[in-house]
C-alpha cells in the first residue's frame, strides 16, 4: 500500500462531486441487485473513518434477499400496529432528536417535511397518506440492500460521532460506484424488532439503518433535495 501521507488526490472535483451528489434517495430499483464484492469494498473503504483511540465502534448487518424481506414485513406490521394503538410506542435506544425543538432547527425540520409531502401531493391532515409514505422507510424505499448499524452499549457518546463518519464514508464511497443511499433513524423506534431479527446481543444498541442501491431516476420523490445554509451562516472566523 502506498503511503497515506504521500497519496495525491488526482481528481479533486470527483471527490467534491461524490460528496455534493449524495442525497437521501427515497426510491430505488428493487430488481437491480448490488454485488456483494461492491458492498464489501464500500465497507472496507469506510472503515478508514477516524475513531477515538482507534476503537472502531461499528458493527454492520447487511440484509439482502429473504432476510431483508422478512425484516421489512415485521417492522411494517409493527408500524401499522402503532398507528392503530399509539400506546404500543416503545422508547428509542438513544435521544436522536431533542426533547424540545427551537428555532432554527424546528423551522428547517418543518420545511423539510412539508417540502417532501408537497412534492408527493400529500396535504396536511392526510394521515393515511402520511403513514404510507413514512412506511416507505421500513420498505427500504425498495432498495435491494439494507444495512443496520449497531454499537456496544458500553461505548460513550463520542463513539456516535465516530460512527457518523463511518456511515458518511459508506455513502460517499457508494457514489463512486453509481449507487445511492438513504440513512434512516426511522428504524430506531422499532429497535426491539430489528435487533431480534438480527440476532444481536443485549450488549448492542441500534444506531440507525441505511438503504443502498441504484436510484430510480424516474421517481418524482428523487427530485427532492434539501437546501443548505451558506458557509457564512454557520462559520465564525477568528483572527
């Protein structure tokens, strides 16, 4: 292997494009499989993500075929059951979102939600349509590959930051192979169902899921791309 410190990025524009062309894909080609060797390569590349004292806290479960389909059906049934009886809602494994929303975060959240629903023609109050669209998460948006990420409960909060960089590496590396992804914390409320299906140990905690595959280029939902704040909006220059 060539020296990392001496390595030269010959095409910086391609690196930038891999990052900026990443988006949360919500419609995949179900019948176009992703070769196992490609998935293994993505995970190998992603494993170069930094982690505090090189702890490498990630553990990945790759679901394809019958195992994928079985998990989809289990969680969709659980999702329907919660709709019919909200008392069945279970606590999530960790606090992904804040207990109390404030601006500007709540404003961006609302803009994101209504922007997506507006594109799909779902009006405020159309609960059945909202439920069906939300359930698309649990159908992996028809992606042929689902990944579930777990972490040992003994690890600290900083390891979740390490984990985020690992998952980002997967998503960026996927672009180099013509693939798209969708990271999904939506699975977390059903972590008990997910973890049982995976056969994960009690010492593991679900971090999130991810859909992986080839994007359906004709799906209107894939025209939805979220805005970003300008650098001037989140950067303080200290001189």
